[in-house]
C-alpha cells in the first residue's frame, strides 16, 4: 500500500489538501488515480457540465423531470443509508472507514450528488448561490451562541 494511503486510512475524514482518491479506497498508487478529478481542482460548473454531457449523450433529459430527479435523489440517499442501517452512530464511522465498504459508499454518495447536480441543471438552479442563501438562513436559525454543541432543531433552541 502506498505510504500516503496508509496514513490517510488512519484519518479518513475529508482533507481538502489531499486528493480525495488517496483518502480512501483508491490507494493503488496508479497514475490514473492521480489524474482524477479532485474537489480541490474541480469547479461545480465542471461537475455540472460533466453530468449534462453524460445525460445528453444518452438522450435522457426527456426522463429528467424535477419529480423523477427528486425521487431518484431520495432513492440514492436510501442506498447510502443502507450501508449504515442498524449500526450505532459510533460504529457507523467504522463502516465508513472500512476499506471493503468504502468503494460502495463513495459510489452512493456520488449518485446522490450527481442527481442533485442534474436537478440543478434541469431546473436552472445556481447551486452555489442557493447554498449561499441557505447557509445564511441556517446561520440565522442556528446562531452559534445558541446552537454550539447542541443537536436540537432550531425550534427547540
Ligand atoms: Mg446507487
């Protein structure tokens, strides 16, 4: 195993300074993994374009109504959740760290994001702007002085 991979496997939390493919299962040390897209060098616009090109090549836009995409997104979220079903919260971190399960978990979270990107494509939503707006709303709902260290819903703070 690549030395960087051994180190990364100890700390599988996301590290923006490292290519994500070296943080989990893709630790073969091959050059193709090194050329892969990474969060640090890929824009949201590039991801959207990648998904759009994939969809258009297959003439799938005809099936991509907001209804179908939102349902597909939920279905993929369910597939992601299935990996952690019946595990305790602490144990779910071990599941996420398990090299044997890592690939499948990465695939499911990718499916979720791909459908979210395609939903934004079809609906003409600027994701960065929408996230900025929602984060500002979240900051108002969950002021640090009230919410820090608490998991309660904003109505319960
Ligand atoms: Mg899936």
